[in-house]
C-alpha cells in the first residue's frame, strides 16, 4: 500500500530514532521493506537523529556546558517537606511523573481564566475519549519532531499551561535529558532563560545588550571567543524561555527594528522577539512556555507548534501519590480518600495541587487515627491544614508567627492586586518587613528563593510556591489584621473586571467559617469575626444579585464562593427554592460541576436547571448528581452525553430524595445502552419522573424492552415520553406497547415522530389504545410511513370505548384519501374523544376531505383543531368544509388549510360557513392558496365584521 510521503517520513523518523537508541539488524530490514523509497532516505533520517557533530576545539566548552546543565537540573527543587523541614531536594527521577501534553492545531486557543477555575474542558474530554480530531498526544521528547503530514520539523514552539501544571518541570526535564545524552541530541547547545530573571536585566545602567552578553550573564563559562563560532551554526541551537506570563515586557511582533546580529545591542525583549521572528540566528529552535493568560502577547502565526500541558490523567495521579508517599499502601490510602472527594480529586490534574494535597494527606494519615482531625473537603480546608501543619512544625523555633503571617499576607495581597508574582529582597521583601526572617525555616514553607545563576544579576528574588498559596495568604491577612481594610477590599472586588481577585474571594468566603477559627485559634489567636460577618453579608448580596439577574456569567462565580463557605443556611437563603438556573452554552469543567452539585444540594430543592448546548462528560454528570437530585426540571439537550453518563442520571432518579419530575435529554448520543441504565432509575420506587425527552438520542428498537419494563413498573409515574427522531422501526414496537397496556402504566403523551415506523406497528399501537388500562391522550406519529392501511388499524383502537386519545398527529405519513373513511368513522364514534387531528403534508385530496367531513358533522365528533395544510386540496372540497363549519354539532375552533389551491372560490365557500351562527371557528389559516388580493381584502373585511358582532375570528392569508 502506497503511503503519503510526509506521513511515511514521520513514521520512519520515529522508527529510526528507536534504531539509534537500540540498534537492531531486524529493525533495519523492516525499514527497508516498508516503502519504495529504499534505504537512502533512511540514512538521511538516521544522520539527522545522530548527535550534532562538535568540532574538536569546541568539545571542551560543550562538555563544560553539558556538565553545568546536568548539575543544575538533576535535583528537583521541592518545597520544604512538612514532615521533615530539613528535606528540600529530591533526585529528579524519583519524583518526576510523566505529564499529558497535547498538540493543538487550532492556534486561536486563548484561555483567560484563573488556573483553579480553568480545570480544563479539554482535559475532561480527553480523559473520556483519549483522542480528539483536533489534537494529538505529544511526548516531551517529540516536541521538535514533525507531525504526521508535515513537511518540516517545527522550530518555534509554544507550550501553554495553567500555573503549577508543570511547565518549568517539563523544561527541567528537557534540560536534564539533553545533559545526560538521552534526548534532544540534535542540538549541540541548549540555553535556558527564565523571564522572571530577564526582568532584572533591564536596568538603567544596562538597558541594552547583545545576545552574546545575555548568554554569558547566565552561563559565565561561555565568556569565551568560541561562543561566536557556536552561534554561527544556529540549526544546532535550542533557546528555551520559561514563563512568558511573568515577563514585564510585552513582546511586540509588529515593530520593524529587530536584531539580526548576535553582537548588536538591543533591549532583551527585542532579542527574544528577533529569535522568534527568525531575524536573529535563523534556523535555531525556540521553546517558550507560558500561562494561557499571556498567549495574546504571542504572534501565533510565527509559531510552528502550539501545545498545551493538561497535567495528570487519573492513572498518573495515582502514580504520583505512590511516589510522593514512598509507601505504596499509604499512597493508595491517600489516593482513595481523594477519589471520594470530588473537588480535591479534580484538582489533582495539576501537579502543584497534587503536591499540596499529598503534603497535607501524608501528614494527616501518618497521625494516629484517634488524634486525627477531619480530612479536608474544600480548597480552603486544604490550605488551612497546610498552614496549620507549617505553624505546628515551627511553633517552638519561631516567635510571633501571627506577626510574620500578617506581613507575609500583606505582601501576598500587594502581589495579587498588582499582578506581582516575584518579590525582590531589596524592594517588596524589605518594604513589608520580611528581610530579617527571610532565611527562616518557617518562611521557607511559603516562599522559595530564586537564586540567580550569576551574582552579577545583583538580586535575590522570592516567589510563593504556587499562585493559589499566595492568594490564600492574602485572604488570611484580612482575618489576622483588624486594620487590613476589608471594606476597601470589597469595593475593589466590585470594581475589578479582570478576574485577578477571583480565588482570593473564594478564600475570603471559605475562611469565614467557625471551623477555621477553631483550627487556627490555638496557634494564631482569634480571627476577626467582624471581617467574617462583612464578607458573608457581601457574598450573600452578590449571590442574590447574580442568581436573580438575567445573565449567567456571574452565577457560576458566586456558586464557587457559596461552596467555600459550606454554610447551608446562607446558601438556602441566597438561592431559595423556586429559582431557575440557566447555564446554557457556559463551559463547565468537572470542578465547576462539583461546586454546582454541592451548592444546589444545600438548597434541598431547585425549580429548574438548564445545562444545554455544551459538552458534559460522564465525570461532569457524576459530579452534578447531588444537585440533580434536588432539581424538579432538568434540561440537558445537546450536551454530547453518551451511554456512560446515564448511570449517574439513573442514580439521581432513584435517590430517596429525588425531586426530578422532568428530564430533557434530546440531541445526545446515549444510544440503547444508555436508556437501559436510565430505565433502572425509572423503575425505582423513589423515582418521581413524569416527563422524559429522548428525541435524537441515537436509539433503536433494542431499547423498547427496557422502556416497556419501566412503563409497567408498579412505581412508574411517567406521563410524557418523547422518542422522536430515533431509528426505532417496527420490530420491537410490540414490546413497548406491552408496557402501554400495563395497568401500572400512566403514560399520557407519546411522541414517535420520525422513527422509521410503518403500518406494521399500528396493530400493536391500536391494541394499546383500546386497552382498558390505557391512559394515552396524545400520540404523535408524524413523519413515519404509516400509510392508509396503518391508519385503518389505528382507527379500530380509536373507536374503542377504552380509548382516551385526544390528540393525534399523522402529518407526513404517506396517506391518501383512502384513510379518510376510517378516520371519519372514528370521529363519529360515540366513544370518540379526539379534539386535535393533524393530516398535513399528505395526499388526502378533495375526495378524502369530503369523506372526513361526514364524521366532522356527526353529533359525536369532538374535534376542535384540524390541520390539512399541504394536502393537495382545491375549491372542490370547500363546500364540504363550509357545511362542517355551519353544522350545529361542529366543535371546530382551529382550521389549517395552508399550502393548498383553494383559490377565490374556495375562500368564498368558507366565508359562507364562517358567517353561520353555528360556526365556532376562531382561527382560519389560508396562506399560499392562490387567493387574489381583492379576495384577501374581502376576508379581512369579513373578519372585522365578525369582530363587531362579538365573534373573535383570526383569518391568516
């Protein structure tokens, strides 16, 4: 089979790389036989994958650089261990766990949410589906390999990921693997620059520098004439710039003044821009990492590959726990607890959160069971325990912990308010009075020092171990310091529109709990209860405004705040019982669903929850379940639900506290397997569901048995069922009808439009209609090939004394005039209860209408609405219709005759019936009937005349 050459080359590269690593004669033979291009191309590829040749006189400098990189990356600088404050560093390989990285072909991917908010819709989707059309799994060592179908390997790469997801660790892995010779050997030199360090280079004394000087500032051993020779072979160089979001300059790709010579002086941000735009060292490779918020600063058209780090998948989370705990059993115990806690488990996709969670749980599970407190439930709980552990470890060796925390919290708040993540010892740290305790073990539990590679950089900078830890400490500040100015803060929160205070606000809400005061009181003293009261009142006010407003943008946000409070009374007061929540077209992550499920469950009852037009995974539905139980009306149409989602929905239906009476699931892909699971809940004695919409759900006749079982269950309360637009067919319709005939069945409305049915199923349906237990009042069979013979069978049921059907839709059913005799007989039956009949878009013609009118004139006929649009009618049937209107027994109030050819004569005949005193018609539709304008005016005049006599008749022409 002949393959596309580009795809084949990509395959060859992967196989050839394995051959370079693990030489095998068999591999060579296989590669030779794979394709018609022979071994020559293979040799080219193999040569490309071999280490870049190093000139003899440069080898010494190359080896010095490799050793330097290895020594600086082999240790994973971890946060100070809570159970052993002296332990800080671990060997890279003992803790490193592979991350999930996906390549994005869609370069417009720009996410501006906070990392805790942005749990990752893509992450949840990939957990469920594993592969997507628009993305590919990329192993870190494959970042600079060509993609299938691509002609060239990428040179400019951007890797995005939320804070703490592992971008810097990934960069360290790349440097480490290059230094030990296992990956990236096509590069002879790899240079790493952190944007946070580059911030310190733009000083008044040295506002510009050449690229050579920049390299020497970070790697002093490159102060060597051979550096210029190295830069003359840019194809062998890789430049890594880590943390674009931390850079104080915006990269401007529109300016014309760029650098082209590595010895020319330019501002550092111009040097970076020039490397990306390839005016400087054209042919070199550049890797930039960034948080999604800074992607707008990049010219994505210049980028060859855009990848996103999604963090840990479930199996990787477990692996990380086991590595962290060092004890497989203890790690599994900790992981099992997290699996039971929806919100913390969802957070574990982020390695930084995994670190904090593992730190807290390791300490928790190592404590004797009788001495343990409650394990964390919310994000605030987690950070409170984290803080409590640090305070406890350093209680004896640190004086005035409260005072230090107030200073630390004040600096943290300054950073959040001013979007500052890096704190310099000569500026912020000194300003907030922390310089004297900066080297203490206590403070090292919160801050990590970023020691610059060169003393010539002149400063030492600190940063919190995670942005969320910084936000937590900022929130603590307002509870520890009565002069913190919480009133001014709340005003700022109202005015801020860019989301910088979002997680801070959650922590403010979460810290306003008595359990928090109790946990920290013994070490820190009393928290400000006045602050708690102010914040809770503000949260309630904001929640009421958002929940009762027209928009949905703020609703999810206030639900996050309410969740952190864990204050059921506050939540019930803010939400109430009769509220309707609408999240249509709002992206919900599993973390969001945990919060919504919990908040709604606190209310005990919610009138309506709309979650339509979005992608909801099985994980999302499970996380929502506690809330779904409390909702009366749930609408999830167009949510990409699949069969695995239905077990969660079934669980909600069968819950002892379930209040759900309506469930809209149309336009999902649940298929028969999903309906089978759903029916388990429908059969439960706890199920209260009355309305179920399963239209356009990919169903077939195989689901009929399960539905029949649910309908005939002694606990069934279902009164409405919509199965339209599914491939039901006739084969098992008799099974469904068995359920309809059951004495336990309470179904009143059944929709089967566009279900590929034929006349074959009509006998079973007729049997159901005439069953003594039948409660059906509405039946929709439109857009099925029922034909006249099927209608004849249905009419047998309609004439039964047990039949309670009031509405019957037979539009688009392939009918002719022959069916009208049976229908006329049914309408004139003394048992007839039909009030609505639709025969639109059938070839009924005039002769059929004439027969139908015999039944319509019967004293037994109760029909009020009749639709005969697009039925091939002419003026020849209009006198019969007119006689119906003037009949003393006629109950017709609505008559639809659109899209026929009644013309002027037909209109005149109908007018005669309209003016009759027996006529009860209120609506007459005659659009598209070839009626001339003069006659339309006459009809309008007649309408006005009737209104003057007290009769309200609307005529549409």
